[in-house]
C-alpha cells in the first residue's frame, strides 16, 4: 500500500483531441490513479472509432518534493504528451486558489506514509514479541492495527474536501477511494480484533500461551509451569515461617547465641545416639 497507486482512483471513456488545438478526435479510456507520493495517468485508445490503436500511455508524476510536480508537468509539455494526460496533470501541478488539489494530496500522502512506516515498525516488533512473550505480542498487534486505521483516517481527512472533477467534452473523471485504502482498513481492523481477543483470553486464563522458544527441550517444563511452581514454593516457605515462634522485637545478639548453642547441643545429641546404635 505504501508504493501502490490506488488510494484515490478515477477512470472514464472520453472523446477528446489528441493534441491541443487539433481537430483530430480519439476515443480512449482515461484513468488517474493517485498514490501517497505520485499519480499515474493512463490513456488507452479504444478499438472502435480510431484511426490508430497504438495509443497506450502510462505516465507517472511524482510530488515527493514541493516543486517536483510542476517540473514533471513541464517535462511532459516538452515531450509532447497527449492533451488528455496534460489536462489531468495540470490540475495537480497548479497551486493557485481553486487549484490546490496537488498540495492537499501531497499532505495526505506525506502523513499517511509516516503512519504506515510506524505500523511497519510495530509489526516487526509484534512478530518478535509473539514468539517470545505472546501477551506483549498481542498488545503490539493491537497497536499495529490502530496505526493502520489511523493511516486511513488521516488520509481521508486530508484529501480535498471539495472533490476533484476533471471534465472533458462528454464525460468527467470523478475520484473514489481505491483498493489500497480498503486493504489497509481491513488489515487494521483484523489486527486490532485478533490482538484484543488474544489479550482478553490471556487476562481471563493467564499463562496459557506457550511458544517454541519458551520450551526447555531437556525437561517437560515450560516457563509458565516454572512460574506456578515458584509461586507454590514461596507459599510453602511463608507457611513454614509463620508456624515458627516469632522472636520478640528486642531480640538481639543474645538470642542468636542461644539458638546456636541449642543447635550445637542438638547435633551433639544426635551424634551420640547414632554412635550408641552402632555399638
């Protein structure tokens, strides 16, 4: 979608002059396909009603730079491209009042590209986290989906509010949203929904997702079983410590020495008993 040419598209059959101020008419299919940083203009002659069928143009005009569209339009004039292509390109090259479509499409493509690159970065992070820690991978998946949806929202808000209509003698080019726009919104909605489902399931049933890298191939245990066993061990230690007699708050060095003496006498008694049993 980043390099696609079908964010805003239009296509129609026209009857127009092949060159400016020429009486020669052609019947052709004219199309304009707007991407994030360019517009592709196609012109294909129809089989009927034409002296020649060799007319087949596909010209790209870029607007990555502020004056690049104007330069491309001047180069097209020098090359002598057909009049219908020049007519469409002129709408995007002019920046005066009433002809600001080129600047508005350039702004929409600029911010849309930034959000798409951000979504790509979070997608790479999501793939890593899904393998290592599925819970955080689900969160990254939700973030990726939200960035994709934000791309379409920002693009739709920044395209010209007054629709661009390029008129010819018997027809007009009217732009509609293309498949690049819709595939991004579908991918964004899918990532958001799947990520939310995984996150909710993990919250309701914690430690249920295991991955290949989490498995220890020397033992039948994975990370989640180890976590649960560590919790059980801690609980047992807390119970054992609670069963012991608590020392008074003021107990100090004397209390410690007393415990050492008791332990020494107990060990000595055990050693004596074992010696008597042997004899």
